[in-house]
């Protein structure tokens, strides 16, 4: 438990730093002379360069443990932010965002794998995933507004410098506080000599389930692209930061409802995605107050992410978690790449929020809802996966 507390503290600082940039990057790119289409590519390239990092992370984390890759991601991302404070042209920002996307690709799989390795009990692992979501959400509640406030008082350069030094300091502290090589456990058949333990079971997670993180991240990429474009002045940046914080408050509300963890993670994921799709439809077509819609949208995210992590742990059987979470990150990177680019290219023809709604509904329709359809998914959280 002590390790989890230390890890949560470092995750809070890291997530605070990263989420503080959400209301800043788009106005900063506009101040450099970037057009909306270029901004879409700038946000998309970050996700695209996630892919090689995710591919590497899946193997090396299972082999070497999580600590070195957590430290590498935090320190490297901090250095990139220090360089980002000195850019003067849009292409420089594009190059640095691509580097940042690669180095941060190791952080999420490493953290999730380390948390899952702290216990072999499925219920306890689910609680660790919920704790991860709570820490993530707590950081994202205050960080967007804090980032916008710092920009309003000190400017872009000082903001990126302060965030960069915070990441570097967090990475250095992680060297001494995060445990060393902890590898994901491989479940055996219980025999000590009949079969060698080196026989690692095949990946049990159906590839179709990775449609979920793809459509979710694609919709999020559209939101993070479109929302800051509402206005780019100082007042607009402050307003955007507050809106992102409202969304995080909604996520915190559902994450605090611990009784939700008793229900099937598959059902929670499907219900959360459906609620997310309804919110994007409201943003696109219904005159509902933006603050209320974003609050509910955040509540949907608070349901989805812990449930999705628990679902992947269940389907994997507790083995090869580094690869499982790496594939999840790859799917999210691809979605985050296509989301902003599609929004930048098509926003003059159709609302980007409607694109997000359609993608989420297509993702739901492509997934099986019972074992009769050939899925390995199962409704009972205590039931073992079909071998």
C-alpha cells in the first residue's frame, strides 16, 4: 500500500503538469500564427509518435519493470517543455510535440502495470485502477484552470518552464520512491514440475475490445481540439480552463461512487460510452448549457476508465499486462491522432462533436454483447474468463 501511495503522489504531479497544458496549447499555437488545420496536425502528431513508444513499451516493461520507464518519461517530457518555452515558429512546436508524444508513451503502460503488479487479487487490482482514476481526476480538476491562470499572469514561456521543471523534479523523486524491477506475474496451472513456468499463456484479450479505447480517445481528441477554439484571448483561455475543470469534477463524482465497482466492468464501460455519445450529440445539436453537458461528460469518463482497466486485467488473466496496456495505449494513440485531424479538416462541413457521436455509436455497435456472439467478455465480475 505504501508503494501505491507514493505512486499516486507522483502520478498526481505528472497529471497536474500534463493537464495544465490542455487550455494553453491551442491558443499558444494560434499566437505563433498556426491555422486550425495545422493545430489539428500538431495535436495528432503527438498521438502518432505515441505508437512506436507503445510498441516498445509492451515488451520492455514486462522484461525490465516499470521504474526506469516512468523516470525516463517524466524527465524527458520535462526537458521537452523547457525547450518548448523557447519556440518562435509553429514547425518548432510541431517537432517538440512529436518528441513529447514518444517519450510519454511509456508512462501510462508503466504506471498501470506497476499498480496491477502490487496485488494478484482481482478486486484489489480493480481498487488500484479506481485509485489511479481518482488521482488522475483530482489533478485534472485544478490543473487546467491553474495553467490558464499562470499564462494570464506570467505568459506562455514562464508557464512551460515551470511545468517542465515540475516534471523533471517528479522524475528525480521517482528514482528513490518507485520500486525496482517488478514484472507482471504469469499465472501457472499449479503444478511445480509437470510443465515449465516459462510457458506464457497467449494474450486472451480479444482484439475487438480495443475498439473501445480507440473511439474514446478519438472523441476526446476532438473535444480537446474544438473546445479551446471557442476563443483564444486571455479571458477565453481562463474560460476554457474552467470548463475542463468542470468536466474533471464530473469524473470525480462518479469515481467517488465506490459501489459502482461491484458491477460488471463490461457493462460499466458500455453504459459509460453510451452516456458519452449522448453528451457529444447534445454538444452538436441540442441547446443545453455547455457547463451541464461537460459535467455529465466527465461523469461518463469517470465510469469508463477504471472499468476499462479492470476489464483488460480480467480478460488477460493477470499475465502479460505490459503488452495489454501497451495495446490499449496504441489504440488510444491512433484515436487521438485521427480525432483532431478529422475535426480540423471537416469542421467547416459538419460539427466535430457530431463526428465524435457517430464514432462512439459505431464502436458500440461493433462490439458483442454476449458470449453467444463469440466474445470472451462475460457479465459476472466474479466469473473466470473462458479459456
